[in-house]
C-alpha cells in the first residue's frame, strides 16, 4: 500500500549548517555495507537511499516507522517474521505444509509446481497485520506468495483460498501467476519497484529503491530535493522554498494503490494524474454490491468517490494522519472535525453542520459501539478472511436494501444476531417510513445485474442526475451499454462530451456494446481525449469497427490511441490476460498472424489461462481452420478440465465438425460446472433436441426455471420445446412468467390466452 503523507516541512535557513553535516554523514554511511543487504535494492535514477531522508526529517521518519506501511515488506529475519516456523505443520484438504527454520533462515515444505513435495526458502515477509504472508524464492527471479498466511491476532496459520485448492501448474496455485509477487503485488509494497520482466526467458530482474514503502513512495524521487537542500544550506537565496523538488501529495498518490484498477503505464510517480496511469474498475462488473458498497477486494477509491464527502472536497488526509497512517483523532472526533453544529466556510455547496454526536441522532448510549459514526456509516467486511475493512462510501444504513439485495448495513453488522427486518422496524420507530424512500443507486444496478430491461431507464436517470458522483454516472453508462445496447447510443454520445473523465470513461466502455457504426459516431472524439484511461477504453471499443479508413481525421487519433494500448501491453508484459487483450484487438483488426503470435505468447505465460486458448481457437475458426480450432480446445481442456468456457467452446467446435454426441457431452459438462449460465443451458437444450432428446431438453429447462433461473432465453426455449412436445399445462407456467416480465408484448399475451384455452381442454 502507498502511505498517506503531506509534503515534509521545509528546511529553515537557521538549520542550514546542521543539514549540510547530516547529509555528509548519510553519504559517508553509504560506504559501509549493511550485514543483511537486500539484493533487490537499487537506487533508481532520480532517487536516493531512504536513510538520506531520515537524516534530516527524523521526526517524520520516526512517526512513519510506527505505521504498517513501513512494514509492508521486509527481509525475512527474526525481527520481521511473526509466524511460528518451529517445525509447525498445517494441513488443508489433505495437503500438508511444514514451516521450519534453520541457521537463522526460514523454510516451507509443501507441494510445488509439479505437485511433488519440495522445500522452499522464505525470503521476505509481506504485510504485518492482521495477517502476514511470506514470499518464497521460486527461481528465475520469481517471488511467490504462499497461499497459507499467519493470522497475527489468533496466532495461527490459515489458508487464503476459497473452495478446493487449485491444481499445481494452474493460475491460482501458490506457484502460479496469481500469487507471483513480481506480477500481482509489486507495485504497492515497496519504494519505486520495477518488475523488469525478461520476455526472452520468462524471468525477472526486479529491483526497488527500498524493500518496503518509504518516503519516496509518496513524495517521489528525492534526488532533486537533496540537491535543493544542499544548495539551500550554502545559499538560501539560491534555493527558494517554493521549489523543493518534491511532488505535491494528493489523493492520486493514495489511490494509486488503494484502488481496484488496471495499470496502463509503467513508472507511476507521485503527482501524476491517476487516470493517466490507471483505469479503475467501475461499479457493477461483479465487484460491488448494487448500492455501491465494496463486494470484492476493491479498496477505498471506488467507494470513497461515491461519497458526498469526496464531492465536497474531503481527502484522505482530512481523516488519516500523514505519516503514522492512523486516524487523526479518536472515535467520533474524526467526523466532528467537519460535522460541527456551526457551518464551515470550507463547504460552500455542502452543509455537513448539525448535532450528530448525540443520543438523539444515534439512538444509542454515548460511548457504545452503536454511537460510533463509522459503525453505522462505514460497515466492515472481512477480506482475505481476517482483514476487516470499512467501506468508504459513507452510506446511511438501509436494511430494506439488505433484505432485497443482500447489501451490508451497519445495523446487522453490529447486531449480528438480529435480522434485517428487525433493523428496518427499529428505523421505522425512530424515523417513520420516510427513510425507505431516500434516493439510492441500488435498484438501478440490481436491475442491471439481472439484465432486466427496466434497468435502462433507471440507469439513465442516474446518468443525468448531477447529484450523483462522476463514478456512479460513468458506471451507470457502462451498465446501460451492456443492458440496452443500441438503445443507449444517444446517451453514450452525449456523455462522451462530459467534463468529468470518469463519465467519459463510462461512455467509452459502454460503446463497446453498441453496433460498430454507432460506436464510431458516439465516441470517435474520445480517441483524442486528454485522459489516457479514456483513450484506452475508446480504442478498445473501436477495435472491431470496420473500414477504419472511414474515420477520416480520426485515423490519426486512432493510431495514437493504439500507442496507449501498446504501452499497456508493455507495462503488463508478464500477464497472460493483457497479452490476450492485445491479441483480441489484433484479431479484430484482421492482423491474423500477429494475433496468433500474441495469443500463443499469452499461453506461454500461463498455460492454464482459458481466455487465451478460447481466443486462439476462435481465431482458427474465423480463418476456416475448424479442425485446428477443435484441437486447440481439446488441448486446453486437458490442462484446465474444470473451465466451463472451454467446454462450451469445444462443444460448438464439435457441432461444426458434426460430432453431436461429443458436443452434447461437453455442453452437459459446461452446465454442470456453471449451472446458472443461461447460454450454456439453452445451447444444451437445442443440442439435445437435435439428437432426438427433446423430452430431456424440456425437463432440464423446466427444472432450471423451477430452481430460479428466470432468464428470458431459457424460458423462451422451454416454451418452444413445450409446444413441440404438446406439454401445454407446463408450458403455460413459463408463458405466464414471460408475460409478467413483458406485460406490454401482445404476442406473449396471445400465447398465454391460447395455452389457457388448450389447457381447459385437459391437455
């Protein structure tokens, strides 16, 4: 994680001689090697050793040393390792792991990449509390994070994963790409880390300025500042206080790590614009609850930007101390810095004044957990199993939404033995029923998640609501494109002219769901957008647009935006997913040989990554090489037999090869692996019908609908086969369900009338 820090105090002229002497001592100290030197430390251009900073800023360094940021990563030794390595055994799902120490070094004995037990040396600790992970030397410069971590509170080992452990040789095995520090973790736990991936050998030569997060993580490279300080020590007039050589510290620096985002460019430096280096994940996409609270490990950016506080100008440093990275005050005093009875001039357009830290507001006794602002408005959820983190959207508790959509709320988070209905009743007692009518984004995003056509208008209202944050409006746009397709074209076109880059980003992402000619019209201007994240999304959306030469003046902008795409590929050169994105882009551009090479490159990086195999197989299909497509799917299934997308793609390849029995078996496997996937279900039903098993097709669909799979395609296919079989009574149920979803469709209404008439005849 990046540490939150203010610009350090400037050096006064009266201390100039002491400063000069301190710098001299620091430079002399560089000559003497430390007995436990980290081999990955390298002083990159523009940076200095971290001890140079502390030689002058001892107070800040002392405060920072107390923070967890300062302990984000460390060489494994008796001081840094918190876990029990005294020949301790841990077993999960029949997999045995032993932790031991020998000659002052730490080792783990566990199954390795080939599934055979091996012994691996722990080189680094990773994080400090409430859990600590351990980085193992896997050769080739790779550091792998064990998927068994130490709970620093309970003082016991625990497994980080979910479900069954991943097979050796796959993405999510502890030796696979997901747990590779150089690929997944490196950006945020060290000072100016550089992965230095070597594509020719699939190895790394990673370096950083300091093992853990340090001063220069937040203030930027210190070389210019040191030169400024030296000059000021000799002649204060030659080095004005307005030009210290340090980057201004703002929220972008915090968000660079405290966000769920895609890295677009290597070499982020404090002071750089966040959206020129990263593209954040928007609300929806399976990462957030419908009300915008974080569902997956989304960190603080996506939730905080939704809050009224963020829109009022509140930043991380208003609540968190600069160097200790703790809260600036105890309990509710953090909130009452701003939420005072008297209005503050700082908040011209928002009025947070009022009497809030009282039993009349909280309905809980003073000093009780229920009287703490954060417990009501920032409920906690545990990530990585033992790490409780607060949501930062600063929401008002809504147990009614919890009942409808499973969203968290502060009431039942504290009162874990009570129900949401109980909590809603309490709010009714205190406030009447009006709290249930407060505006919320939850209904629109929940409807979009269900692919409900009614979501389109609800999302449109969010997009045009200027009371909503830019993140919400941009996210609503992206969901409009997915749910509404062509019906959202005018909205996308209008949003492409918005002043806020997050709204333009949403427009660019939504455009990918429009028919190609409409994409060009809607977001062609975004290819030349001033924000890299927007250009990146626009060029991806326009990749499959035919006849790009028709873009006219936009062709130059397109080519420039492609360079942004290439920079993204280079910045993530060790990620199979990124190489696959670019391979698909090349495929859509009909650059078949380059696309094939890129997809093969992705497979070499992670042979178990299904997306690369699927796109390579589809490349062969497009090229008319059906047998090669089928073989590609079959080879991928041998590596990842539990991947439903591969089974489904292989089934379609077998259909093209007229091997229907094999296609049916693969479709049955796809449905078994992902029973809620409507596409897999309907395709299996069609295949069963094609081989004369229409009864089985109808029974399978009927059972899925009874189990809650109320997808229109599934229901429509069930109706089709029910009519074919003459199963009118059962078919009537499905037709009525379809009519409820589409009450204004006259054809469905007519079908219901006919079925009722036939049903009355006893069939």
